[in-house]
C-alpha cells in the first residue's frame, strides 16, 4: 500500500447512517482535542478513520469525555476545527475510542 492509497470502509446503508463514507486515509494521524464543556482539558490520540464530516480517534485518557461535548480538534497539524463528540466507547480502562463530528 502506498502512502497515497486508502481503503474505503463500506457498510450496508441500514447499518451506517453517515452522510460521508469513512476512509483510513488519515489513520495514525495525531489528533489533539481540547474539550470545552464542563471541564477544560486537552487530550491527544490517533485517528483510526476519517471522512469529510468527522473522524474516529483512539486515546489514552482518564478525562471525563462524554457524547455531546464540544471541542476543538487539531488533526495532523491542520488548523483548529470546531467539533462535537458524538459517541464514546471504552475499549479498556482509560483507553477510549471517540467519534468526532466536525461542525
């Protein structure tokens, strides 16, 4: 696989309600997330997939991250993007997978 190639993740439409297809193009890219709701903290993680409208991130953190929180995300050194945490899954203790939606 070359640096410019990617894998598109396709799910049946009944499973995936996303407007834009997910790709692994940015997988492994560092994502810095600054949370702004009840607590103000900054966490870093790795993108595992992405699309025009958001990305999935895995992070190691004990921060209280919940769906609905607004944040600012810096993906791969690009300028800050306003985003919202859409879902959070705890993979293991303090290892979280987040779904971010760009606003």
